[in-house]
């Protein structure tokens, strides 16, 4: 999995993805086991500080994630995306 850190103005982005790592996956399938591998198409976290009168008021967090198990049909991917959305909604409500 590749990890990228990006800074733009006062915003921070962290992006993880398995895209482009197919050869690494093939090389390590024996070590990891073929039933444990899935694709993290994208896992992106954006943090943006919100200031009020030059004081940090809060940090706005945006998170987008799409994880795909091997050979998953589209309805399974849709259920995973819905579950991730629910988890994020519950976290926001809790905070």
C-alpha cells in the first residue's frame, strides 16, 4: 500500500491506496495468504483547521474510504461503502 502526505495551505491530506501495487501483492501472496488480501482503492483523510479570531476553533475532518475484498461483486462493495458511511456518521454524532 502506498501512503502519500500532501500539504496545501493549512490543510493536510493523507492518502493510502493499493492501486499500482499489483506486483507487490503477487510477490507477497504466499507470505500473507490469498484469502487475506483486499484492495484499498482509496483511503483519504483531509484535516482542515478552522480559526476564529486567529484562534483554533475546531478541526474539520473529511474521510473517504473504499475497500474491495478479492472478487467481490458490486452489491458487496455497495454494502461495504454503506457500512463505512454509517460508521462515520456514528462517529460524528458521538463527537
